C-alpha cells in the first residue's frame, strides 16, 4: 500500500508534469524504480531464499543425525 501511494505521488514528476520537470524527473524515476525493486525483493526473493536455506539446514541436520546414529551403533560398549 505504501509503495502504491508513493509511486502514485511520484508519477506526475516522473512523467514530467509540473514546474521544471528536468530537475525532478530523474529523481522520481529512480525513486519509483527503487520502490518496485524493494517490493519485489521483499515479497518474492527473500521468502524463496529463506525456504532454500531452511531446506538446506534441515538436510544438514538429517545428515548429521544419521552420522551420529551410525557412530553410536558402531561403538562397542
């Protein structure tokens, strides 16, 4: 919601409407691009990376537990 509001507020500047568009237009375009990029990163990329890292940690724990179990079974008491 914040991204949409900020993007809508910067859109007239990005389109060159208003007084002296040559001064504000590049900044408005960069701000809109940054907002879109950060939204995509926070909503799509970060959860996907978290899922992959979590799966990797679970796999490592399973492998470590299996190795630990094998070492305990081979020890003579």
